C-alpha cells in the first residue's frame, strides 16, 4: 500500500512540474538571451543624433515656465562660436588694426598743418558737444575693457592673476559693465540728436574720398563741419551703439524668450563690440598722435584757424559768413 501511495505522489509532483514548465515557456521565449548596455547606449545616442541639430530635447511639464520642459537646451553651435570663432575673430581684428596703424604711421608719419600754426583760434565744439563726446568715449572704453574680459580673461588674465583674484576681477568687471552701459546708451542718443544734421552724406564726401581725404597724397580736399571719414565714424557709433544697446538690454533684462533668442543677442553683442573697438582705435589714433591739432577740437573745443582751413575749409567759410549757428564763434587770437 505504501509503495502505491509513493508512486502516486511522484506522479502528481511530476505532473505539477510539467504544467509549471509549460506555462513559463512563452515568457522565457520573450526575454533576450543577454542584455548589452553598450548597445542600448548606442541606440540612445542615435536617437539624439537623429534630432534636428540645435533643437532642444523637451518633455512635458505643468508649471507656467515652458522653458523648464527642455531637458537638453540648444546651443552647441552657439557655444562653439563664442568660445572658438569669436575670440579668434576678435584677436584678428585687434591685432590687424594695430598692424595697419603702425604701418600707416611709418609710411605717412604725423599729419602736420601745412601752413603752420596761425596763432588764431576758432571754436569748433561747444561744451555740450564735448560733454557728449567724452561721455560716449569714456563709457565705451570702460565697456570695451570689461567686455573683452569675457572673451579673453580666462585665457590671458586668469593664468597670471590666479583663480581667486581673477574671479574677484571678473565679478567687478561684470558689475561695472552692466551699469556703465546706461551711460553709453545716453551718449549714443545725444550723439545722434546733436550731430545728425551735420553727418548727412553728400557729394562733397564723394570728392573727399576720391582725393584720399588728405591722408594719402598731398593737399586737403574741401570738407564741411564733418568730412567723409568722420561721418563713417559717426554712423558707426550710432548704428553700432544702437545694436550694442539693444542686445545689451535684452541680456540685462531677459524675458520669457526662448534660449535661442538670448544666445543670438549675446552673439550680436560680442561681434558688434569687436567691430566697433577696431573702428574706435583708428579714430583715437587720428585724433591724437596721427594728426597735429586734431585733439584740440575735443580738448579745449578751439582749433587753430589754419588747421580748420585745411581740414574743413567749407565749414570755415560758413562760419566767416555767419551761416553757422552762434555756437561756432568767429576766429579769435590764441591766448
């Protein structure tokens, strides 16, 4: 009897095992024989590469800030431009303009007053003119120094100053840059309002450029209050200053704009800044060591009469005939 019960028990156990094995076969068949983490990572990388270049990888959120849904922000191209291309272009522009000015000075030398000093002075710029010029010029120089630090500071200054000192300087430079920007905006606006009437291009400017502007060759072509070269400086400051102010405002006060828009404003700001720095360096050269008597115009406001006749003969004629506003006084003996 016992043997019969033992045989029945073994048969029941074997049957239950067979039923369990049969029910498990489909699930086991669906499982992979092995898991390859590297292959899975490759698939994810392929998925990311398949996305539109520069497009964010976004999910879904329930909060108002839709930008928070972006898991991966766009910006590879922007980062490459600002960290590689812009510094290279900036260095080329600064070094290039320095080489050009040194070569020009070696060939042309300082542009002298051909007739020599007359001993007579003529008022060229009044107090408001000079205030506007120095407000714009000083603020731009401060902005240029503190702004260049963003591009070249880590490369040039950080290794010399050390990380702690450079961090302190960078924080100070950023603070100064943010606040001095408002002074520059005011200067650009005043520059446009005060001098736009005298900087409208005319046929006289074409003749001035055709004659080399008195910088090349001998003699000085006729010019009004501002010659063709000065008008280029004026419009560069107005247009470039407007672009710097607009982009800088967006960077100072970002709204709920897409990150791509902020990146574009930063690129516009940096590129415009380097172009303007190169132009202003040339302007500073001509207004200081490059031309005799030029600095007096924005220094005391009075220039030598012979200088004025050589560089702005048509303007001097208008002053003599009383066609200029009262602010342009007739020639007076030098003190």
